[in-house]
């Protein structure tokens, strides 16, 4: 697991990074502190809440999250079914009951609509809800009674959903695991039946994804950490168990979407199919990078053939991001729209599994529970549906700018004392062909994007670049205040094609 830490002996760089991250929050207008009225309402809501009468505490739920997580949205329990008809598996998926603590039209609700989602920055998390809710009373922490929306699935032997229901219940998680712990136990052969069923069902659901034409883009994860007074960046590929666990969440989102479509009300996460131009360009890129996409292979299956450790494959994964564009939310109340599919999933889909961290999930969960219990969808949900797309779009834009800005600032700090040094890199995005400018005008400087090997980071690089090539680059600039890094191809080096 590669990690790079900033040298704290350079206190000037550390101070400039702290100032850059602070100014980034100000530029984005991020709401950091909760108003007193919101905090008072949260305390009162927690003190007054009562747990649902349906008791599912006998089910030994477990949670799987990154280390140190305290805002736990989901808990899961699996069972194998024998001699009970066609159903081979049973899955219970508990989702934090945030609506129990948020009064419609109240101060918490209004503040959550302004925030949209929890934001994660290297200098601290900016929560969607007050911590007394998000990290305590509503969080599915181990060995505590908690209210939840509990999805119950019956799956056949291929892990296809035969039935799905959701109801409010009281649950009690037994174990809080990390992805690394789960993967280590499975790899060592010491995992219990619950974790083995996660793997078994997860793999079958991946097969379901491929069969319906879905696609997952499992790029290496880059995460900013702060430990021991030092900022750093961890870069690592996703563990297999993260994919399996994500499949349970995807299954739940698909079930929520189907429930809302059948009920004629709800809000879906939609994304159009990539157009022929984008698909054609990606196919040509795959040929140029010597890993051609077979004409008869769905692109989701092709993406799963890519190995992040191979430079040309990594460049292809970044190129494939162009196929995952245009996602948004589609609300309806009455007539179901024609476009209901999330193309990467290749099915209708809804955000339903992260209500502690994402605004829209709260409305989806209440809608689905109402439909499943054959009750009227509350008027406050209906009234909010038309504005949720705009609220989430604005929040997603802020989150994206915060993520990229923070990463740029920390990377600049890591490299601030290394101007002029040479680094090994792989070209992710090649420079465009040179364009002859009009007389008297200076030609634009050719540039592309490279993945520096050590420290592992992406950055703009000047020069003639070809995707998938290994190059040596020289650091020109690492500006912490402007959150900018620039390299150029080392003049004495010609790009050399990476070994096959």
C-alpha cells in the first residue's frame, strides 16, 4: 500500500497547506458549523425518539466500512436456504433510519437540504447531519439497539432477486469490520459463514451485472490521510470484498427503483448510454494501447479484464471514465418517465443505502417503505421530489471540487521541495495533435496527464505524450496556494513503450 507523508520539518510547507485547505472551504462556501437551532433540534429529537416495534435484534447483523468509521449507514446479514422452494439465499440489509430523527420542514431538514451530503476533506469531515445523529443515535454501531429500514431479499441459486420488501425495525449489529479484515479472513480461509456468503453472493451478483450489460470502473483509490501531525496520500487498488459488498448495495438500489417505478412515485439515479462517438473513441484507444476491445464483448466485461498494475490498462481505465458521464436524478409522481435506466448498472437504480451521508436517500427510503406497507407516501416527500435533483447536483459539484482541490493541495505540499527532480511516470491521457496556429499567434503548449509512479499521483505534464507510454518527467511547479502541479517530459528522454 504506497503512502507518502509530508516532511513536517518543512513547517512553512505545512502552514501553507493548512492555509490552502482553509481557503478552499471558503471558496466553495462550505457550511462548517451547524446553527444552534439545528443542534438543539437534534438533541431534542434524539432524546424523544422511540425504537420501532418490529424487533429484529436476534439477527446477527455486521457492518463493513473503512477503518475508523463512525457514521455507519448499512449492516447486513446472510443466510443460506435449503429445502424451501427456489430461494437459495436470504439477505437482510439494514439501513440507518435517519428520517426518524429529522422532522419534515424542521431545522435539521432545512440545513440538510443546504448541505446535500457529507463532505470529506483532509482537515476534517463536514457532516450532513449533526454528529449526535450521524455518529451516534442513527449510526448502526455495534452492540447498540438502533432503528433501521430493513430490506429483506430472497435470492435464487444465481442470486437473482425473487422478492424484496422493506420495513422499519429495531436491529443490533454484532460486529464492526473493515474491508481489510474481511479480505484477510477470506484469503486465510478463516472466514465464518457470513463472510463466505458475502463472497458467494457477491460473485454471483457480479455475474448478474455482466449478464445484463452493466459495468464497474474499479480505478485505484487515492485517499488523503492525516495521522501523527502529518498529511499523506494512500494509493491502493480496491479489495475484492469491496466489490462484493458494493453488489449488495447495488441490489438494494435496484430493488428500490423497481418498487418506486411500480408505485408510480419516486426519484431515480439515471445515466444515459454512452453515445456511438464515445464508444468508438474508446475502442480506438484500446487498439492503440494494444489491448483491443473485442467487438462481441460488452464494455462492462471488457473493463473487468483490465489490470491496474499494467500501465496501458491503467491508461485505458482512465479513458473509460468518458463512458460514465451524464448521471443525474429523475423524479416523478404519477407518470413514469421513459428514461429510467442507469446505464452503467444497466437497470433502473436509486440511491437508497447512505441516508446518513446523502440527502436523497432519506426520501427514497420513506417512499419505498410507504409503498411496501401500502400506505400513502407522505406529502413532505412528494413536495420535495421536484427540487432534489438540483440540490444533489449542486452538492455533487461542491464535493467534486473539494476532493480535487484538496488532493491537488496535498500533492503540491508533498512535492514542494522537489522542483527540478525527475520522476518515472505513465501517460494516462496523451497530448492532442499539434494544431498550426494563425500567423503571429503563439502555439498552445502541448500537454496531457501522467501517473507518477513514486509518489503515486496524477498531474498535468507538458510535452508530446502518448497514452500508455512510460516516460521520465521533471517537476516544474508545485504551488500549494494555487493547488497546482506541473511536470514536463524530460527533454533528453524519448518516450519508451512499456514492456508487454
